[in-house]
C-alpha cells in the first residue's frame, strides 16, 4: 500500500502530492475540501498493484478502475461511494479480489509526462542502482520485454553517493530540462538517501511525473524491505 511509502519519501524532502486517507463516504467531502483542488485523485488502497486497471466486482464492466481523477468535490464523493466496501479485482489479486476499506484522496496534478524510476540492489555488484525509463505509468515488465532500450540502469558508487555525473545521465535519459532538471538534482539524492538509510530492497516510483508547470512530483510509490522483492527487476538488470 503506497501512502506510507510516499509519507516516508516526503519526510526526506521529496516532492509528494498532499493527500488524506478516508475510511467512509462521510469523510470524502471534508478530505477533498482540505486539498488545493481543482483536481483530485481518488485511489483505492489495497495491498496489490494494478489498481488503475482493476475492475470492481459489484459495478458494471464499463465502470472506472481503482484510481480515478475527479474534477469536482461531488465527483470525489460519488467515486468514494462506488469504491468503498466494494471488491476490486486486479492482475495481482486474482479472481477473488480484495475489498476496498480505505481510500486516499490526493491533490490532483496536471500531468505533462509520466516517468519511471526505481532503486534496487544490483546483486552482481552489491551496489544500489537506479532503473529509469521515460515510459512511466506503464507495466515496467512489458516495457522491458517490448522496448528494453527504453530502460537504463545507473549504478551508484557507495563511496561517492549520487554524483553530478549520475544526475547528468539520469536527466539525459529522462529528457528533463528547466525546473524538472533542477528538481531532479535534489530528488534523486533524496531517493538514494531514503533507500540506504532505511535498508530498503526496492523503491519504485511509478509514475514520477513532470507537471505542466515544469516541476517533478512523486505521484505513486512502492517500497519493500523484503530481500526477495527485487526479483522481478533482475530481468531489467540484464537488459542494460
């Protein structure tokens, strides 16, 4: 579940969207009013990926998934009614699905581009490595399979930490300029520090967005402290 991952990153100074967790429809309106608006994101909070593409068992086949953009407070309330208490089925939940008992109402952002970044320990070198791609918001395994050239790994020397040369490679790969480039120079060392300070085995930011105002923001993040969590990225490592 991704709220805690973002809260952790926020505590390190990462640019993370403001948000409020709710457990009942009655809390939806107040939660939305506490945020800047005019856009809001309503997210189901379950221990499974693929929520955006997931479907609710109790709703029709044309109903939206577990991550929805709301343009009004009324939309936030309506979406909350549809999602809370219902069962979402994603690729990772299996047919049984999981009941949604908690939502996260988040400050919406006008998204210009979606990027992918993760950190993991490269088992061959023992070093922390950034795995980055311009193909954010996508299933990264599908990107690795179909267009492996769009995934780049950047190893970090533990003696130096994230260097200017590392940042330059990341910025070039992600095609960042202006404010986003300046934000990257701050953000990627923050991600590295959070990863190493807390002994993570995997930190995944997907998507990392460039907003229409040119700044970077962590829109969604996952973290694992399980040493087996990076297995699905081994194939990414082999594609460099």
